[in-house]
C-alpha cells in the first residue's frame, strides 16, 4: 500500500475486443472523465463489473494473455495488432514507431518493469508507479499469478468490462482476466520525448531529431525547442533561442545560432494540458571561417630574405589552433588555394608560386620574423626566397571536433610601401678601417627624387601615347575609301497602312525577353532610311541593317504606330510615355497600347538621322541577339516580346510592360523591418521564387542564350513574388539613367580572365539566391570593390548567414565551384530547390527582426 496517493477510479473496461470480426469498428478511446457514460462519471463501476469472472474458459484466458503479451514484445519483433477492420496488421515497425503504434491500438500497454509484467500490491501502488513514469492512466487487472499493473494515455477503447473488487481494499476494483480497473494518476502533460539526436551541424544551425513521448496523455499540439548557450567563442553576447514546431515533426533545423558555441538543447511535447517534461542534450555548433587576420608588414627585404612584423588575430568563430605564414609570388599568380599549400621544397621542385614558410602555436606566436632564415618552424623549412615579387600572408587555423577552417590575410602592395630595400653585398675598404658594411636605401613616399622621376616618366609616356594615336588617325584617314553618298531605297519592305488601328499578325509568336536595367551608354545607330534618304557610309553594308532587322522580325506581331504612344509624336492626355533607361542600340521608354491601355516597354534598335560609327561586329551582334529573341518560345518566368513597330525612321521592340512590375531587389529590401512597409515573405515564397528563376534560366539555356547579368535587379515581380520574370539579357539589356550597374559581385571567377560561358550564369544564380535569402543584401558587403577581384579568385564566396540552412547553402556552393564543369545545370538546380520546399522553414528562416547583411548602394553601381 502506498500512502498519500489520491485514488480516482474511472471504471472497468475491456482489455481487448472479445470477438473481433471483419465488420467490427473500434470506438474512440476515452481520454478524460467527461467522455465517460453518465453512470460512470462518479468514479464507481457498475455492479455488473464487480462480478466474478472465474467462469471464463481457458481458451479465452489464453487468447487474451497472448494478445497482451504481443504488446510488450521487444521493438525488434513485429507485434501483431487488430486493425480497425478486424484483420491483423503485420507491418514491421522501426524502433521510433513502436510506442506510437501501441499507444494507438491499445489503451493500457506500458509495463513499468518491461519486458516482465509488473506485479503490483494494489491500485494505489499501480497509480504511483504510472505517475512516476508520466502516464495519465493506470490499469489493474487480475491474473492467474496475482495483480498486474499497466499504464497508458487513454482508456475505454473496447467498452465496458466485468471487474472484481480488491481483496485488501474492497472499495476499489482490481480488474479481472478480461478487464482493467482504470484509475487517473493526475499526470496530464506529456512525458519527455524519448531522446535527442544530432543529425547535422553547421556554423549557424543544428539539425536534430527526436522520438515521440511514450506518454502523450492526449493529442499533441506541437513541440517546444530551446537552445541555451553554455559557452561561446563569439565576442558578442549570445542569447537563448526557442522554436515551436508541429506535432507531426520529428526533426528540424535550429537556425540563427552562433558559430562555435556550446548549447543545451531541450525538446518538450505540448498537449492541451500544457508543456510536458524536457529531454536535453549538449551540442556544439560548428566552427566558422576565422576572422581575417591583419596583413604582415614588411620592414625590409632583399633578394633572399624578408623581415616582417605580425599582429595576433582575434577569432570570434572558434579557437585559434595555429598561425601560418605563407608567401605568394604576385608576378605569377594573384591567388592561391588555401586548402592545398606546399612546402618550400615542393615549391622549388615543381615551381609553385606560393608555399608555407612557418607554422606557430598560439602561445609561441612571434611578432617579428625573418622569412628565408633557413630555420624550421612547425615542421616547415624556412628556405631562402626564390626570385620573384613575394608578398607575405598570415593565416589562422581553427580546429575543433574534427573540423578545420582556415583564413588568410589579404596581400597588397601597401604591405611594403615604406619598406627598406636592403643590399647585403659586401665590399672591401682599403682604409685603416677595412672590412665591409651594408648599404641601406630608404624608399619613402615623400622622396623628392622619386616624385620627380615619376612625373618625368608620366610625361614621356603621355607624349609617346599621343604620337601613336595621331599616327593611327592619319593612317586611318588615308586608307579610308572615298564613296559617294547615294540614296538606297528599301525594296524588301513596305510599311503597313498607318490608318489601320487593328493589329496585323504574320505569325502568332510571342517571345520571352527582358529589359529594364541593363547596358552601357551606346549611341543610337543610324542605319537604313526611308526612300529618298541617304545612307551613312561609315561601315561596310550598313545600308542593309534596317532591312536585315525587318526580315528577322517577319514572324513577329506588327503593331501599327497609331496604336502606341511613341516618342516624337503628339502626347495625348493620359499618356504614360517616359524614357526610363538607355539600351544597347537606343533609348528605352515606358508606353502603353492606346486601345487597351496595356503597358509595354519600347526599345529602339534601329534609328535614322544619327551619324553612326558602330563597327560591323556590333551590327552582327545586333542581328544575333534579334535572331535569339525571334526563335525563342515564351515562358512564364521570362518577360515576353509583344511585337514591334516601324515609324519609318526607327524600329521599336514592344516588350511586356513594366509599369506595375518592380525589380526583385527592391521588393526584397522593402521586406526588411526598417523599410517602413508591411511587406512580408515566407521562406516558402522565397524558395519558390528561386526555383522559378532557375526554371526561366533553364529555358534561356535551352536556346543557348547566355544572360550575362543575372541578378535580383534583373528579375521583375508583378505583385506575386513566386512568379518572377527574368529580364536584362541579350538585345534587351539597358542602363538606368541614374548610373551604370556594377555586376562584378555576380561574376564567376573565370570572367575575370574574360572567359564567359553558360556556366557563368549558374555562378550568378547562386549569388542571386544569396540575395533572396538575405532580403536584398549586397554580396561580399565586407569587401571593398577594389579588393573584390582578388578576394573572389582567392576563394572568397558569399557568407552563409545564420538564417540559411546548410542544405541550401551547399546548393549555392555547388554553383560557385572553381571548375565550371562541376557546376550543376539549371534543371538540376530547380529540382534541388524544389526538394527544399516541404521543409522550407528548416532551410531558410525569415524574420524581420534579424540583422541581415547590409545593402551598400555604392558597391552595386559604377562610381560616377
């Protein structure tokens, strides 16, 4: 007998169905006293339930005991339960679902001393035992060996039963061979989840899983998860974080964590009664790439040695395990592979233009060091400097839990701006002093001799350059053919009637195109003229350009010029005509169809009346881009070509209107908390937007069309962010009136060597996805524009923010592979992002309270 236990008897209920048949339906389990029949709500069982069941047959006993024993088998076996249609379900269950299956198919199934059934002294002892195991209900039954105790989260599934009174306490029921006397323990919240498992960790996230509580004590409404920092290498204050997930979740990403921080992670289930018991585990987030150390300063150097001073680094993303000193020959390469460095001997043998000079433990870090002194440091030989233009770089090595990250300082000429040029050649003196001495020449920024020498060099170079240009111009004038300007009437095309207000269509084709932000300040090209006009003879065959363009536009819908608001025409009331940017071959206007007020954008590609000096190559480029547009089918994620019009002196392409369309970049920035708008996007919407951009790019690449300037600014949104439209490629590139866009931060590493392929668009797509994840942040915002090229070719990539899951960031990293052949195509990228949508919040967490990477306007536009 257990003292102090409150006894709340609920009644007598069947253990299992007496005669399960194929037509029998299970009744819902009673989970609280209010669900009981009225005659049982006072806690007393019926008189019939207390009658003896000693006349039960041996067959019935064996059937019941066999059924009950099957519910307490180990998880490695396949328990057999009656299903809801009277048959048997023999599906093998894994360890994580056994408890759930038993709880769903049996009310009282848990044996407190499993696998042996628990013998109890009576109801009070059973109630106390089940309470300690966090179960809501306790059931006492009579067996051939004595009293038995089982626990569970529900009761009454199989209807009323017939129970016996207890021998020691006649007022209480002790069940029978076929029924339980059920009691309420008073424990109403769920038990703790069975365990937490760390599946994956990144710098800013932990991926964990857990198993459902054994005792749910009613339907679960979800789980509460917390991560409390215990220790961190971060210099900033690390705060606890919490998450709530649905009851169907069995794993999740804990995003927004701090790198190299130890967390106590807890998970608790929640039902209508409240939050249950916690299960906890201590976990570390992964170390991050160390903070960049200060660059070493060169004090002096000669042909074989270099003396440098170094400063200790501060790392907020993990421990500093070691320092490495590396030298790079800037004459041979501007970058090196930080994960594959070489020793001095390997560099001399193979000819690598970089090698490790020394490695120092943090406690023995020298602030003054001579490179090339012939010693050993950390197992690396510090051999004499080979011939070349060597720059030192200081590296920081951070290692913990099997992970190692490295970073190196940025090398530049400022490292030795004030260095001594030291000459160690000794010579004899015939004087009494004899011996030798060192001659040290100081080259400083304020040296008058150096300044004078530089000015003289600049003057001489400028004079030579001027003479070369003058000579080139003279030779060009002498060799230029003298041709008479003649009128060349256009024979291949007759402009349609200008009085017609109906659209005449040769072929009902529309084309996916884009414009809006784009090219450089190219002059408007003067090509073909009306009959009776003169054609400019500045380049070969330029009199045929207009004819060539019109021939290529034959499959495209022709729009009479009277149906459009056109530049130069009389502006009617309500007109929206406005110049918005400068295209590759003419200005770009916002306009509309007069009859339907449908917005369109007009792009001039051929114009009369301007002295053009464009080359034949540029004209060939115009025709090539026009061919691409005409051949390309429409796609919902690429802006389309509506048609064209010919004013007689100018050809305009009519593009899908942009009056109500906003660049994706602008919408992302407006979604930030400090924008003053109520705009908000979910992680699902942002990932779906990225997936559809990949779909549009796959369409372009299927026609071998390279975008070349893919970025969030070149994606249009017309209200719904999940339906982006790509623009700004090919013939429809344009430059905004307020300044040229600088796309350096979207360039692939090979583009810095003028090698442009379709795979460059894949790199730019990765950067565009990074913009989406950061709500419009500037890529590489921590790097100045003048240092950007060096940063990228040396392996720098956009950082993984705390809100970005590891799986998503790995997709982006695949886009930034150094070997362009290893980058995925857009079909693969679309599928990869599609797989993230069901767990969108685990892969990309969106919060207006998060401190996103900044948008730096001057880094994204060419300085004026």
